[in-house]
C-alpha cells in the first residue's frame, strides 16, 4: 500500500534519450559496448536530477513506442518531489 501511495504522488519529469546523452566522452566504448555506456549515462543523469534537490527519488520506465513495443534507449522519467520542489511551488512569502 505504501508503494501505491508513492506512485500516485510521483510526477512525470520528461522523456530522456540515452543516445543523445553525451556527458561521458567514450567514443570507442560506445562502438563496442553501447549498452554499458548508455547505462552509465543514465546513472549520471539520475545523479544530476537528485543533486538538484527537486526530487527525492527518480524512476525510469522504458518508453512505449507507437508500435506498442518498449524502447531500448528512450525512457520516461518520474520523480517524487523533494522539499526544494515544495518550497518552489509555495513561492516567496
């Protein structure tokens, strides 16, 4: 039951394409181990989102393609808002 309540309060952050993430400069690794590099890129993206303080938890879900299949490089990102996000919504007093 606790998990269901958390899922209801999650917000859609956006969709991320791991093929477009290029924080890591590993061109040869991308040729030989694309999945490994994309996983590292996604971890880095998650760490950066959490570092903003706007999110206490981030979840990635494979993006559903128009054909009904799940994408291997597009992910829908959901987050549980943190205290900083709540303060931003309230605005200055």
